[in-house]
């Protein structure tokens, strides 16, 4: 069966009939085409083998990104570790989860999202998440004492919706929830949600007009005093001399691994990086006019709260 991408999912590619070895061979060919010195080439191939030794690494390389499950896996790792869970026996995967700058930054961002959502919980609130992934930043909140609330998960990835629904069921929230498979650019919700959360969309889209169109849809879906909680990945210092990355807090060996993975092993587009200021400009063009920027602990993955 011929491989093909399904629909319009931007966070990761979905293939049918994909062979891990085929992707691995393609990457090794790409490395050799760079005509690097022997030592560097061998270093890249060794790292590729290490990435393929982990299920998380294989998925990221195979799909050039994460789906809802793996995003949740990375984001929840610190919380689950504190609770005594051992998520992986693979030491390299553990190293990535505890040192890779993007992973640490999104773990910090995840905590910020949860905190900001918690602040806004009240009776009769209607919350949407787009793309929702597993939606644990919302579904794991304490809704005790909150009455008549509605939670809406929107995603194109049916597997993410199914997993989010299972979590809602396990938490006794299913009767407050709606899960729909929709394209973010085609939603037609009007004046419906008091709060919308959106992480992991704009970081895969480099076209400004498409980003504006997406946030316009969210703007239209919000009530008059509605708020959006979203985020962006800031360009690194190699791309922007005014970058907010706090290099003193970053493991430089892990940073090197991250750069290799992004440049050689995936199809990540550097144009997808956006400073908080750039994203606020995009949001303003979409209709929003009040902004709050909350940095993560590494200055890489800030949270932006936008109001109508």
C-alpha cells in the first residue's frame, strides 16, 4: 500500500504502511549527501541509532513531530516522576526527557497552562481546547464545587480524541464534555466559549496568513469577554540575536542533540519559530487587543494570554 498523509494534521504526519527502516535509510542518505567530515558523520549516525532505540525517538523522527499521546508523555513526565512512576527503562530517553531544552520548556509551559486555567474556573464556564490532544491540562483540574461547566475538545486526530474521552470518563467528567473531530481552520463556533486553550498549532505553521485565519476562528468562537491561552516557540540565539533563550540554564550537550535532531532527523521548519512579540502581532491582526506574556523557565516556550 502506498504511504500517504491523512488530512490536515499539522503537528505530525500520519502514515499508513510506513516502515521505520525506510525513514532511517532516508535520513542516513541525507546525512551522507551533506558530505560532512567522517567524525561528524559518524556522530550523527550514532545519535540516529540512539534515537531509534527509544519508542519516543522513533515516533518523533518517523512523523516529524508528536501526536497527542507523546506530547502528553513529555509534558506530564515531571509530575509522574514525582508521583513515583517510572515511565521508561531507556536511559537515553530519560536523558532527553530531563535535559532537552524544548522538552523542559514545554514541561514548564504545561504547568503555566494548568495554573492559568485553574485561575479561571467558575460556575457556568465553557472551555475549549484546540487542538486538544489528551487535554489533561483541563481534564485533570479539580472541578469540585464548580457547577454547570462545559468542556469541548477539538482535534483532527481521532486517536487523541478517543484518549481524551477515555480520560474524561475515568475522571467522571464525560457528561460535561464534548469531543469533535474538526479542522482548526474550518471551525464554525460563534460566541460559544469563555476560554480557549491552544498549544502545538502555530509551531507547525509558518504561513502568517494561515496563523491569522486560525486565530480569527478562535476569536469568533469566544464570548465577548472570552480569553485565549496559547503559546509559541521563540527563535534560538542562532536565529535571533535578541532571543529570550536563557542559555545559562540550558544543558549545552542536550542543546547540540536537539539541533541535530531538528536539522537532520525531522522536517521542522525554522520559519515556524515566533517570538512572543511576533505572535502578539498575529493575534492582534486576528482581532485580539489585550495581551499578557508569561515566560517559561528557559525563555523558550512563552505562554500568551489574549483577550477580546
